[in-house]
C-alpha cells in the first residue's frame, strides 16, 4: 500500500523510520560545548582562535550528549525553569567510506525548535521536540573544513513559550530544551534505503504475510539492487530474495510459514535486513517486526491473538533526577525493566512521541503501547499550530509503524482544558479531532485511535478514556468499579487511563483515612476544574488527605482487587510509573514534582511498587509494608496493622521471633489479599519477619522498627545532625520535636536546607532526599551534602521555627 505522507516543511530534513539505517554510524556523545543563552549570530560560535585562545564569550561549558538544559532548574524550588535558546557546538571528523556517499546527521529528538549550522551556513531547522529527523550535510562539508580537517557543527535549540506550538505550557510536565536524545553521524552510499515499512498480518494461525514498502533516496537515477533477508526469532534465515528498482519506492509481499506470534509473555521478534548491492558498496538496513492480532470487543474486554488479556498498565514521562529529559540508554533500560518486573504488560507514553529506545524495549519485553502526540490542554491554535500537530502525528506513525508493541495512536489529552486563547470553541476542536482521526487511519488502518478526557469528542475515536480518579480528585476509592461500569456503557471501547494519587515517599500513617469523612460519594469520580489545587473547592483526598504511602497503597490495592472482578474491562493504566517534574505544582511536598509515581525520580521504589507486584507477577515475592517507616506509634499494648504484599499462597509472620500465625492469600479480600495481622508491638525495638515456602524454597522479608509510645505536642523546634557517609559525603538530617524533645511523628513542616563554605547540597533531584526544600516525612527529612574540607556551615530553617545551624569546623 502506498502511503502519502503529510511531510513537514523543513529545510533539507527528511523523515526516518529505520532502527538501523546503516552499520556505518556513530553516536556523537563527546566533545561538546554548551551555552544557555542566545548568541549574536553563528560567527560567535565558530570564529577562530587568536594567539591560541578562542575569541568568544567565556560562558561555554563542556557537556556530554544527551543533554537537557533544564536538568537542574526543572525542580529548583526558587526559580521558574529556563525557557529560551541554548547553543551546542563541536567539531566533526568526517570520513565517509563510500565513493560519492552521503553524510547524515540523525537526530533522535531535540527540543523544541532546532537549527543546524555547518560552518557559518544554516543547513536545517526542525520544529517539534519529540520526533526523529535527518540532515544531509554532504554538500556543505568541503566549504566548512578548517585547517585541521574538522568541520564546525553548531546547533541552536529553543524551548521558548509559544502559543502556536504544542504541547501547551499549561501541561502538567516541563517542555524541555536541549539535545536530550542521541545524535548520530551516519554514512550511506549515494543511493540508499531511507526507510522500510513492514506490515505483517496473519493469514491463519500458522501462516503470515509481510508487506514491505521500501523507500530509497535515489540520487543518480541508476538501478539499485537489494538483498532482502528475514530471520525468525531463533535467528534462522526463513526468507531471502533479490530485488531491483530504479524508482524511489518498491513494494514487495512475501509469505512465512510456521510463524511465532508476538505477545506479552512471548515477545517473538523477526529480523529484517536489506542490503544494497551496487558497485561493492553495501548499505545494511535492519529492523524488527512481529506477528500479532488484537481487538477490542464492544463494551467488553481486549483480545491479543484471540485470547482475552487484561491490560495492566502504567505511564511514562521522559524525565529523571539530575538529567531532566536526557536519559541515557542504560537509564531507559533500567526503567523499562523495573516496569516489567512490576508486572506491567501495557504502557501509555505520555504525552508525546518517545525515544526509539523505549519502543524497542517494549517490543522485546512484551509491553503493549498507546503512544500519542502532545496536543495537550490549552485549546486549539491556528493553522500553524494545526499543521504542527498533523506533522507530529504523521512522523510518529511513520517512524514507529514497525513496532508490534504499538496498538493505539493517541490523538490528544485533556483537550477540554481551555486557557491558551481567548476563545474555546468545542466544535472547532471536534472538527480538528476528526481530521487527526482520519489522518491516523489513512496512515495506519490497522491500529486504533484514542484520546483521554474530552467527553465532547469521545464519539470520534475508536477507544476512549474518561477521567476517573476515585479516591483522589473526587469521591472515594470504593466507588471505582461502579463509576467505571457507568462510563464503559457510554462508548464502544472503554479504557481507563490515569488513576491513582500522590504519595510523599517515606510518609506513613497509622490512620490514613483520618479527616476524609467529609469527602462525598455519589458525585462522580472525574477530575474537574480546580481539583488539582491544594486549596479551595470540595473536600477531596488530593487536598485534604495526608499524601501518605499508607493511603495510596490502600487505594491501589482496592483498585487492583476490583479489576479482577470486572470481566468486561479492557485494561487500565496507573498514573504514573515514576515521579516527574512539572511547572504547575510548586506547592507540592517536593516543589515542582508530580508525586504520583510508584518509584521516585531516581528509581527508588516506593512501597506501592510492591502492591502492584503482588497482584500482577508470578515470580514469588514477599514484602512487608513499611521498609521506609522506621518509627511507628501508638499506646502500649495497642495492636497495629501489619500488611504483607505477596503473591505467595501462604505467609507466616513473626514478631521478635514469635510466630503470629500463617494466613492464606485470597485476592478478593482487602487489604493485601487477606495477608494482614493486628500486631502488639513492644515499646522500642521490634523485628518483623515474613516467610513463605514454595516447593521447599523459602522466601523471606524482614524489617526492623521502633515503636514509640510517647505522645507528642505541637512542634517546638528543629534538631539537626550531620552523619558522615564517607570521606566525601554526609547526610544532613533534621527532625521536628515538641517542647519535651519528643519526635512529632505527624509533623509535615516545610524545611529548607542550606550549606555555605566548602560544602554543597546534592539538590534539585526532585526526590524526597534530593530537594533543598521539602515537607517532612513523619517529622523527619534529610539531604546529602558533598564536603571539600572542614570549613563549612549547614543550616535548616522552617517558618515560625528557629533556624538550626551546624558548624563542623568549630567542633
């Protein structure tokens, strides 16, 4: 099938879908300089040195790619994150092995507007922060060579606010700037393969057909010979054929027998390799694909390869502590493996096209995908805005067409959220949504379209997700099942995207529902205007709750229990897997961080991670709730609830060496599938051990804790201490105490850490132990410091309390 692409108007840029365009490619990670401001012109970046010293501004810093120029300030509690231009520069050594070959710069993503200069000439520009693009620099190399045989490469990235671009700055995530995905230098022959669309389909349960649409850049109109080879998942060649063409596109169909189907538990991938054979100059283009079928039953469940599959999902933002959007391949791999280990078989990539590395890992791990364009909040702009959205949709579908993991193309998110323009016209939004829906189906007839939270457009797309936040933004979590069923009956294909709530890592409560008696039921469970605010409006957990891990684990546990009793459910996706930065939440316990993750921004697991693991995984696991809850409280002799999250059939709990009995797991019992005990802790030190034995193998978890029986009054002061970690690092810790110096275990004061002299805070990580400004967790907080010598001073301050100062050099 020939597809007419909606191509963006770019200067000398082309689309790319190849996973491996050529074996002759390298990542340009090293030897970069960066400046976070604009220049007077390109000459300021490349003017030659005089007397051995470059005549340039003195602010350039050495960096590695990928690099985001909001790595720190995205979560700086004292500043708005930078939005504006930044420049990168390096010098390329070009050594193309092909006679008359082409030299390409392949951008895997850069934010948000990008200009490329070779020497003093601008050779390309690109609008959009999330799709891939290529610049052919071949014709500019000779003129740009310096006397050392190097080529000056300068790149300007700009993430300035722009109402005629998506995503909107009203979005609940940072619109990052920089070369935050990999940049590659690639060599190809004069005539080369630029992309190949692979469209596999099932003829019957044992036979599959493959439609290949191969695109070539035919620069001299000569005939091009191709060798097409396919290997099965075991690595055996199952198809090979030679093709010849003089055109820029060739269509080819083939049949494979005894196929191995791709699924969440058997992510079987076939390998395609296409080699050019002209004049001994071979280009090797490679990609992977898989055979699978899927369907959504009307008002019913989801089927993969004609078997019902409950999609167990989460969401991902491209964001990490210390690097912002510039996650390395190793970081991405770690994150995706953590998801799979939690039992995820589905992910919504919110709210933009994400790195090819993510999609490749979803293919290989067996994680199905909903990927979407960043038409998110704000309303609808003019022609320039709409053209960009169409470009982004075209590029996303074109570039990720071959991934078997992708089942849904998302067209928008929260498009019922006005604010960027004086007018908010629902009919114009509907008309544009219809355009995107038609374009998506034209580009890819085999996948579904979807949106989340825009009720007046829910009849346009194939799959719809309403807003259901039972127990967080509205209502109580016990309403979840009924509200979901009501919404399911309103559309043909219902999918519950985004549910959950925020938790401040390390905050726990003996009575997590206290104070929520005013939260009304029967009023729906959708998020409405103002619900995300921490002030005003109706009583709701997001404002009136304590943001404890205790509460959120109960909320997750209830939802997961209920999902097992909903045979019509296609699937759900908890929002979101990892805490992430956002410009619209400065008042959160960690400022500028959306804390709805089950892990922190640095991969530290919260307790809720294990709730999902206990419901979703088969590999035996056992986890006592409260590994980061060092001090529990209550009266002497009072029993306290202990929960164990486990997928083991039976678990025995020991307190201080004495068995408290064995319980059998029942996934219909709440909480913790019945694995809970009311425990009589002794005052002071206690030890809990949980044990399960399966086929002679013992699985065990244990924690130590303090049980505090002393009651406390109002916070009277702060106490701070420094604890040496090693020769270079220390912990600066603080706790809130009353006038009797008793730890106030419900204290949530905001504290601000400082360091002067020869020490500095390890801050702006967006984590509970990596923020200089943070709310206390059960009366305590800490941050790491790096010491250069003994001459420094540390302090902790909080409103209406005396600042506490530590001066190690005076001891």
